[in-house]
């Protein structure tokens, strides 16, 4: 196919402008992003080559090369990874083929510091090249194919595509620097950016060997050799004492594709029946696709430091789908296929171990970094709560991590744990009381709470969508039953004084004829009509039996069309 000119998706244009403005103060990160992509491309090739070794085309030494040309004013980043076909270039580089794009634009605030965190989430790392370049030329050949493609753009709304020749497989990106960006035409500058942001990269990042000097101090002509700038050993294989917090954070940004720092991490080498290393992170912010069925990122699996795959289901349960990081197994076969992984008991055992680590990390946060835990809960609490229904073994631990709004609080903040609640239970109180509703306001104003307010008994206010599931999966905690205030008999007898009991009995006799009439009028629509001490202000309320579906769940199911 000959040269063609295509327009960027409208959003890409907008994003480019935004990115250039909001990231200019931190412009050197373009190199981090391009190196990160090159490293991903090599990982992908390595995985595909486990099944199709021909893809190496006799060149199995994967690496990334960074160089510059002072005269041409260009910086070049090249890799011998998987490369892209023409259609992949269009799909990956010309569009933001991400479902959350609209939402993204609606979240922008105009505050560049805030917005730059959002930008990173949308898989737009490649475009950061335009922070320093006014023209970008990408030439790429997919491993195993002959045709190569050249993509070129000035970042102004259009790009060209043409078929070209390329001997080596992989991708080469040439940045034609803008006026004033000459600082990157400098060996020392490029090396220091690489060391700062990309030292953890698992394969060599090469730069031309520095020029030697002769005896009189004169620079000798370049030798044409390359040398590694980074340590090029996998970060997670180093011992903890050798890794700085900065390095842990940069590695997180690479594996997660997040531009924000992580909230916390756990790094451990596990020995025993399964031998593996895990380095798992809790993000600060939720990815935009947290609630989508198809998610872009998850945890990466390596076998003996060779990347196998990134997985969004097999390595972490659904309720921990926000966790990012790597697991490196010492035992799994290197040519393990995705199909084998689906059923592998070894993978299952690793997953079980990693879940325990993550729960331990969260418990530690909850105990020792309360503010951070509160922000974690606000961001991911709804997801974690799914675990009570999903993970039978760890149910109690997950329930202990849950936080709720409560009648003991002023506002809607979810900060009461079940243990807090139990610690405040009244003399003679047997159950943990809760109410579920569509919204916090509906829960807070429910007539069912009247009697509890009167008697000073705390009630947990559950109004997240997942809460119905949570409450029906957790029947007790720490030996105390969970009891909906809208279900069955409340067993508040212990709190009724003599006068109240007499009042109830008197009322039952006095209103017998009323009750009978109401029962007759509602025949077939309700099971029973009772006199109650539940209410103080409202004349009547609906109650379901203990084992019946709650009214709120019925509403949810109806709205879901069931
Ligand atoms: P992300 O890395 O978060 O997916 P980027 O904007 O950095 O977002 O890259 C977009 C996509 O372009 C990548 O997912 C990948 O498919 C493709 N891509 C970018 N750089 C390369 C490269 N060097 N080799 C192969 N594919 C690449
Ligand atoms: Mg990227």
C-alpha cells in the first residue's frame, strides 16, 4: 500500500494538547514511557516465542537502544521486540481505543497537576513523545513478517502511513526535537534520565559507548560499540535492602501503566511447596476500567524472570482486581500456555499465597496507616466487599477489613469496622444490626431505625450496591449474628422495660379488630400484620421474614430485569 494520510481520532488531538501543556514541567518522562513500551514489546515477543521460536529470526538478545544525533537534532529509541503490523499501528497509535475515553474527558479539571495523573491512566504513554518533539517517526516490523510500516506525525491532528523496508524486527522511534529541547542531545542527560526512571527494566537499555580520549585528551572517533546503562536485572530479584522506595515506585509505574505512585506494596520470596517471588502493589487511584468486564491490566506472571503473561483473572481473585505487580515462579514450566494456566494447581497455590499476602498488607495498613487505609477504602472498598461472597476461606479476614457508615457517625463516611461495632454493643445485645438501602439518605431516614435510636443501639448503614450481597454472604462475625433491622423479629426484649411490655400487650388486645381488618384488606399481599414497638414516629412499616429476600434486594433484582 502506498502512503496514506489519516486523521487522529478527535480525542487524540485534544489529548495531545492537554498532555503537552500539563506535562511540560516533567518533560523527561517521555523517555520513561517509550522505554516502558519497548520493554513491553520485548516481553510480548518472548512470550510468543516460547510457542514459536522462529519469531526470534536468529536474534534472541532482546534489548532497547537509545541514541541521539546532534546534527539532525533527533533522539532515537529502538527495540527488537514484537513490532506492529500496519493495522496494529493504526489501532494502537492512531486511536485511543479505550472505552473510558469519554469519561476521562469529563473528569478533567483544568488543573494540570491533577490532570496529568489522569492522562497516564489512559494508555497514552506514546504521545508523551510530543512533549519534546514536533515530529515523530515510528518504523516498525512485526516479528515473523516481511512488510514494515512507517508512521509519521507532527502531532497536529494527522499522521501518514507508508510501507517501507526494515531489516531488524521491532520498533524504532525517532523524535525530531522542538527548538529549545537540545538538552536531550546529550549523553549524560539521557543516561541520567534512564537511570532515574528505567533502571528496573529487565533487559539491557543500551547506549553508544562513550568516546575514549587519547593521551593528549583528544576525543577518539566513536567505536560503534554499545553498553548497558541500566542494571538490567529484574528488580524483584534483588533483596529488599538494595531497593529504594523510589525504585519500587518507578517499577510500579512501569508494571501498572499508572502515573500515580502506589499506596503500598509487598515484596517477598516464598519458599516451600511452591517457590516464587511476589512484588504486589495497591494503587492509590482506581483504574477507569475497574468495573468493566474487559480490563486492560492485571498482575504479570514471570517464570524464572521470563515474562509469561499479564492476567486479569487467574492470578488474583475478582475482589482484588485492583492489585498490580509481578509474580515470578521458579517451578512452572517455561513454555506454559494460557490454557495450562487455566487449570494449573500450582498457579492456584500461588494465587492462594498471594491473596494472603495482599490481605496481610491491607491489615497492616488498617492497623498502622489509618489515613491511607481510609483512602484505600474509599477507592476500593466496594470491590473488596465482594470478597465476602467470593472467597469462603478468607471471608472473616475480609469482613474484618470492611468499614461501614453507622448511626454512631454524623455523616456518610464508611469508617466503622465490625470490631468497633462489637466493642460498642450494649449489655444484652446479641446481634450486629444493619440496614440496607439504595442510598445513604434512605438508610439514614428509614423508619426501621426509630426504635434503635430510641434505645441508643447502633445500626450499620449499608447503601453500596454490593452490600446486599455482602450482608447475605456474611451471616455472622466473631460469633455475633448479623441481623437486618428490616427483617423478622428484632429480639430487643432485653431492652424493653416492664411498661413497654405491658403497653405492647395492651395494644395487641386493643387493636385486635383493627389488625383483623387490615389483614383482611391486604389478604394475599402480606403474610401477617403485627403490632410493633419498632416505630416511634411512623404509623406503619413493611418487614420481611428473616430468611426472605430483603425489600432492597428485590428492588435491585427487579431493576436488573429479573
Ligand atoms: P500503554 O503502554 O499503556 O498501552 P502507550 O500509549 O504507551 O499505552 O502505547 C500504546 C500501544 O502502542 C501499546 O499498548 C502497544 O500496543 C503499542 N506500542 C507502543 N510502543 C510500542 C513498541 N515499541 N513496540 C510495539 N508496540 C508498541
Ligand atoms: Mg506505555
